[in-house]
C-alpha cells in the first residue's frame, strides 16, 4: 500500500472520506498553488537559482505565524492558517504532499538519483507536520532588523567602554589617595627599625652620665591625681641634683617618634627645709601616667654632662616596644629648686631650657635670683615672668606674659600668640648697645618697656613688629642724653606709640591716604629743665608725616640720632608725645 493510500484510509476512519474530499476540493479551488521546478532535480542538490515550491493555506480570522522551511532551498510558506481547521487542513496537505513526494521520487529514480538522498527529503517532509507551524529554520533578516541589531551592538560596546574607563579612573584615584601615604609610612617604619638603640625602649644620648629610676612609692594600687585639668591613675617621681656654680645649666627634653611630652616648668627657691645646707640646684620631675610599665619602658630622666663645666637634666621619651593595654597619656611637672642665698641674690651664670609644649613659670624671683644669661625655648605654651642680664625667650603658639628685668638685652619671639609684658631694660655698659626685640605674628603686642641707664650716654635699639593685629607700645622712661632708635610696624591693624615727656628727637609716621597719621602733643608739658617744641612736616599728601621734638635753646636733632619710625598699613597710626 502506498503512503497516499494509507493516509486516505486513516482519514476515512477519523474524519470521514467525504469531509476529506471536501477539504481537498476547497484547498484546490481557493488557495492551493503548486509550483514545481521545470528542471529535474539532479542528485538531490538544489542550487540557489532553482525555483522554489510555495504552498499557501487558506486565510482566516484566527491565524498562526508563517512557517518557512528550506531543504536545501525549499520554501514552505504557510501563512494565515485557520486554527479551527488546522488538523483537517494539515491532513489534506500531508496527503497531497505525499503524492508530490512519490512523483519526485519517480522522477529522481528515472534520472539515477540515489534513494538515500530521496529518503532524506521524505524525512524532512514527515517532520514538517509535527512542528505545529513554528519557525524551525531562521531566514535571513531584513535590513531594518540588521540595523537594529547593529545599533544594539554598538550601544553595548559603548557601555562596555564607559564601564572600563570608569574602572580605570577609579583605580587611578585610589592609587593617588593611598599610595603616597603608604610610601611615607613604609619609609618611617624602615627608619624606625634601622635606628640604633643603646637600651631597650629608651635611647641614651652620649652626654648622659647617669639614668635616674622612677619611684612610684609604696602604693601599688591606682591613686588618681589631677594635673593640668586631667586625672591620671599613677604618679612617679625622680630627682637630679645640678651644681649651681656650673657655667651652663641645661634643661631639655628629647623625643623619638613621639609627641607625648608636655607639662610645666616652675622655678622655685628652697625654703631651707627640704634641701637644707645644699648648694645644688635640684630638678624634681613628677610623672602623671595611666600605665606604670609604659613609663618604665618609654621614659627616662638622665643627668647630662656635655662639658666639664656644663651640667643638665634631660627628660627622654621613646616609642616603646612594650605595648600596654592602658592609655598612653603622660604629663610631667618639672620643678627647678634653687638654693636659698642670704644677703645678695643667687647668681646663675647661664640657664637655658629647650622644652617644647612645657609651660614656663619663673615667678617673682627678682630679689633672690639673678640670671646672667637665660634662654627659654618652648612651643605651644606660655612663658611668664623672670629677671636676668640677658633674657631671650623663644616660643611658638605660646603666650609670653609677665614681668621681665634685663640688664643688657631682651628678646621675645613667638608666633600666633600675643605678647603682654612689663619690662625694664638697664644699660649698664656705656660702650655696649642695649637691644630690645619683641616680635610675633597674627597676634597683638602690648608692651610697656622702661629704658634705664646708669650713665647719661646710653644707647638703645628697640624693635616691635606684628602682623594682622594691633600694636600698642609705651615707653614710660628714657634717660636724658641717651640715643634711642625705635622702630614699630604692623600690617592691617592700628599702631599706637606713647613716648615720655623727656623724649626729644626725630619721628616719621607712615600709613595710607585714607588713614592719615596723627600726632598728639601736649603743649603745656615740660621736661625737667626746658620747654619742648614740636615741628610737624606732612609729606606725600596725608599718608606720611615727619617731625622733630627739640628743646628750646638747644640744637635740633640730627639725622641718625634719636628717632622713632612707626608704620601701619591699612590702619591708623597714633603718636603720643
């Protein structure tokens, strides 16, 4: 039985032969077109130029998608198939298709085509009805579809490039932010571990002759104590004696990789009970800590002897290898106790400190202690009153305030902190010039400086300077017949200078046009012997004023003699005579 007969027998049992023939006739009348290639199929290979076979199914309201099948280039065009009669139509189509296949096989056999090739064609013809009209083989896309796909690919590539570029920029930013700090940290660690040490924890300077241990007392349990506004769990003490007759007395601090050393320095006179009969200067150090072991491993009090006639004490701190669990807070109270002296003040040749972040409080020791030369250096903390022949105080970010007595020179230098002093400078040697220098930045200066002399031919040089803050200078006393060269200047703030009635000499004041200098003169004021005359000569408009103060019956002051130079930019200048 041929395939066509088997299909007809099957349809006669399920649908009825009549229905099958009706559908067949409708298909042939309405829309079925069979176009076969005129040329015979040779050896089962169909070229691109071979005519195709097109099958059209009837249109209906309920349609399914077009099915295209090519084997090798057969095109099955099943568009708009009515879903309601799909099974019947498929059966009729299969029946006719089987007849066509038999006809093709007959032609192929007559032309000598291998049956295996025809069987492959029959295999595909049998699969087509089972595809349920889905697109089994993709056909070449249209130009619009190709443009859309190309556009999507281009957008995808652009997005990928943006993401890659953003990642590269992020990596560069992170490297710039992290790499320099990492390099600096690595260099510091290398320097830290390569630094030689003479002791575990605390290095000892070459001039250290003796290390003084810390004493915590009999109390092993915490005994809180307050210092500089903070409370600490433990206290420890250590004392170093220094010879008062030494040429140089040094009090210094040294730090290695730390910034914890801070506290106060106080100058005292022994009351005769604690160090009775001793002629030494005792340096008492009290440590306020939270961890006792941290103090033992990181801090040492050392006695210095850098020269035969030079003694000192050094407070040394190092970042320890011991790491305690407690806080590393530390503060130190340093008391310099000088021996008492009956009759005349105790004479100290040279005393100097270099203790950053330590408050220096000398106190009122004018009658009991005299420094031939004193130098105090600190940072971030104030310096208070003291007396000596040559006084030099250098600090940064720390207030300088108090009463100062100097017999030769006075030098006060700080930064970002005010200077408020009441000073007296005595010119004891007529052959030497006494110098007063007071300077700061970004803070005001309020100085009352009396110039004194033991003879009539003293020479003084004074200099006052600040920036962005007011300058207020008063000279209450100047010896008659002395030469004074005074210069005062400030920026962006007013300058006020007050001179005594005994002053006579030259003055010049400078400011800007909209702030003309002003000279305040009391005509009724007299010096001890003669009346004064004031001569004012405005120069360069209103921004510069010159003048002279001279005594009636005496010559006018000569250039290069006593003179006052005051300058203020962007503010007022006032001179009171």
